[in-house]
C-alpha cells in the first residue's frame, strides 16, 4: 500500500504552475486551449467544448486555486490538485480528455463525494449520456464517512476533434476500496452482477485474491456514461506493487485482445532493462456485454521516478510512437505549450503513458498530464494527527 510518511517531504514535481490567483476553471481551460493548439485544432468547436467544461466544473471551478489543497486534498494528484488532462492517439484523430474530482461546499471528503454524486445526475441531461448503469451500483461505492485523500466520485470527459462538440463522452470513476481494501473483490463482484457482466468477470474474479497476493491490487472501477447502443465499457483498474518486471503483464494477459509481446516492447522502451518495477504502474481491464472475458487491457506505465526529466520522458514516448507508426509531432508541440518551464528542467508533467493493443495496427497510446500547482505533496496527517499513507495515483 505504500509507506507511511514520517514528515512532509518536498514536492517530487518541479516546475510548479504559479496560478494561485486563477480559478480552477480558467486555468484548466487555458491548458485545454493550449492542448488544442498543439494538436492543430481551432475554431468554434473548441469554444463550444469549453462551454461544456465550464458547466461541469461549476460551481466549485470558479474558486481560486490558492496555495494549498487544504484539509481535504484530492487523490487525483500527488499535491492534491483535483484534475488532470490526457491526450490519446487512437486512429486518425487524437482525443483530448479531462478528469476531475468535484469539490464540495465544505472542505471534506464527504462533501466532495456528494458533489460528485450530484454532478452524475446533472450529466444525465447531456446529449448521449445515460446514468442508468451508474444508479444500479452507486450505493456500493459511497459511504457516510469517506476517507480523506482517497477517491470519491470522479468524472472524465473526452472529445475527439472532428466529432460533434456537444456530444462529449463522459465517464465516472468509483472507489472499490471504499469499505476497506479487503472488501474490494466483493464490491466489484456485486457491481458486475448488477450490470449483467458476471460472465466476462468470472475469469478475473476467481483470481483476484491470488492476484492481490502477487501484488496486483484492485484500485478503481469506471463506467462509460452512455446507453447500450454505444457498447459502453466497464473498467477495473489494478495497481501493481513492487514486483519482477516479468510479472507486470499478468493482469493484462487476461484480456482477449492483448498482445503481450508488443506490451513488453513498450515496457522496455519506457522502463529500460530494469528487472524490478517499483513505481506502481497500473493495468485496466475493459468489459462489455456479450463477451466471455475482458476484451481489452490498458497498461499504464509511470514516468516520474523512471526518467530524470520531462525531456527524457518525451524522448522515450517519442521513440515508442515512432515504433508504433504514430507521428510524435503533435505530442511534442502539446508538451511545449503545456509545460510551465523548459522540459529539461521539469519532471512530473507527464505522469502516465497508457498502451493498448487491439489489432495489428498502431497501438492506442495515451499520455496523462499532471499540473503541479502547490509546492509540496498533499498530506492530511498534520491536520488529523493520523499516519499519512503515500500512494501513487491513477
């Protein structure tokens, strides 16, 4: 689960964004616009998407970011900032995504959880969104007393330039450990039963205890907020503790369309020849109706603690893109526009690289970006008198 912190440590992210006087929404929209420019996307569609972003971040997004995450830091980021951005290359057009934890009216985890629940219901009015599956399982993932600095009810939106700007794709992320780590398998099993996904889950569910003993622990549960016509997915995320590099593919290999050989090549490009994985990468399995097992696997390779700078991380990601036949130019332009300082002087802007194989064409690659806005990692022990558990994040 990580190690208990003895004291507040300096931030592992250099190149902090100095945006204390800006609102969450204004800063995130600035970064969103920069990503669009980097990808060569412009015009009224970008503005229409920005209107939706401003709406879903309301009302809390109008608050100033400030200089500290406060007594209820978000688990989205190591410093407690409640949002991240990601870029995905799948097919011809890239996709731009934003993930966030809604902040409640009070600085508590329970208030944030309630804000997330309320937003889910509000999203039901968006074109193409359905929350019916979420409502079937919501009670499994909420509690009257959620823990501080743990996931509550998070959301993500995605837009692929070229698609209609008012039909964004939404997803909700939930915490299967909300009633304790030891109960996560039962929570997931019941959720899958309610969602009529017991059959594809069976091959994984019967192994979750064994997988946990080997260092693969269930961390997140996610739902596409879409109706059945779009073949929505349910995703289960596993976090990997310290383990031999050869063990890392164990969970992903359970997916029907996963190519272990190509995934191993990607891991070597990003991690080098290391024999032991220590920085808690993740694997996500995707489930759909009508299939006998998980369909796809996303491997999330963590970049901080593995590269000396964002420039070095960029070089490794660029190499992988070229191997996969993906033009790295837009990715490199986005980094230059999004970074708070030259990439050789920063680390941690690029948090995760996701890798997924579906067919023989280029893999789906995703880059997850964290915007460090505070000068130290989030801690809650000082305020509560508790031990603080340091964990990496999705």
